[in-house]
C-alpha cells in the first residue's frame, strides 16, 4: 500500500501552498497528490479562496516532478463531458503522463444552485456519470466519437492529442453499490470515502461491495485496485500530538476531548501509532491510502508520516 495526500482547495489554499505540499509529499515518498473539485466552501465563504481543480492540476503538472496528480474526484456535472476529456488529455501531456482521472457523480447542491447547474436526483447524476465515462473513453481512443445518451451526447467529435498514457487510470469514488458496479465496469481503482467510520468498519464493506460489484459484471475483483480515504492527525511525539489537537480544537471552538470524539474514524496518534494503523490497513489488501492532513499543517503531517511511506517502499523493493 502506498500513500497519497488529499488537498481541499476550498479551505483557502494558495497555489504556492499546494505546489509545496506536492513537492514535499514526493520528497517524503508519497505517490500521489489529490485535489478536490469544488467551487467554494459554503454560502458564507465570500472572501475564502478556492482554486478551480483542473487549472490547479495543469499548473501542478508543470511545477512538480515524479508525483502523480489528479482530482479526487472531479464532479461530472461541472464540465461538458467532451470538454472534460479534452482537458484531462492536455493535463496528462503537461505532466509527462502523471495524471490520475478521478470522476464522481457530484453532490454539493449549494454549488450547483449558486453556479446555475441543474441538480437532478442522485440516480440521474449517477447515470450522467456513466455517460461521461462513455464519452471520455471514446474520445481518448477513437479518431472520431459519436455517442447519444439520455443526458449527454457527442457527434463525430474529435479530440487530439490523446492522453500521453496508453490507458489513463480511471478512479471512481463513493460508497453505494451502484457506484461500485460502475467502477467494476469502467475503473482501474475504486476509492472508498465515508471518513466518519474507521477502517475496521469500512474495509469489510469495501471488500464485500467490490467483490459483489465485480461478480455482477463478470470481472475478477483482484483487477480492480482499492483505495481508502483517511483523515490523519499525526505528530512525532505525544507532546506534539497533544499540542496539535489543542490547536485544532481551538480552531473548531471545542474542547480536545470533544474534538477527538467527533473524529472517531480518523487516524490520530504519534508517528509510531499511525504507522501501526497504516500497516494494519495494508495487510487487508488495500492498495492506496488517500490521507487528508490538517489544513495549514500538511507539511508537518507529511514529515511525520514520511517514515511510514519509506518503510512501505522498502517492503515493496524487497
């Protein structure tokens, strides 16, 4: 199992901060830098910056080396599917073939309404996800693509250049059985979200769900790799961890005890304790852990987890 870092631009990151996190993560042995695809944090976030995901990824493609980059996950609703395919192929070229294509159905209703997007029922958005996958994969492969879906269509469409990678890795994220079946048909990876529960609850759900989804479409489950989203609050020593928790609790206007209780599914501990948790996850067969670290403390968290990543690399090299 390898590690990635999740960044939420909606929290107010500058471009330079995200770039430095990506570079720091690569130096520490992390394999991927993920960004969420949102337009703003909430209706009161008038002066809080939120960099758009794909322009951010395009810049990171040129300003980073080695680390793979991608959206976890891009909302299918926010861009015409053919345009999204074109954007992704371009970013893959700009990065030298380092793009991971994460796609989801979209969920954040406040953004849809504010930006004038239709916000249909969940089942409709999931069908639109399938149609987006149809269009993107055809445009990445065919000289000309025609597809007529219920919601999206292309007619004799051309998209060049094709992605630099022979197969652009597709990630689907979610928790529901239908989304897992879509991943089983289309994806290389499935990312299990739902950070409110810890890995002892989520991993059996993930394993059982993926096996059932693959069986439904006639796929070998071992060919669909798995990822799990993790909230990580890690420091080298107990004293530094306690200080971090006090800071985060004050930021949330609560007590350290209440803060801990509200994050029961997170990995909270010293580097050694976190390492044990990540090694336990790896033993279950999970291939990737996508870790979100405290806002403003990402580089410190990366440094604290660097030993975990190095140990994993050493095991893989043997």
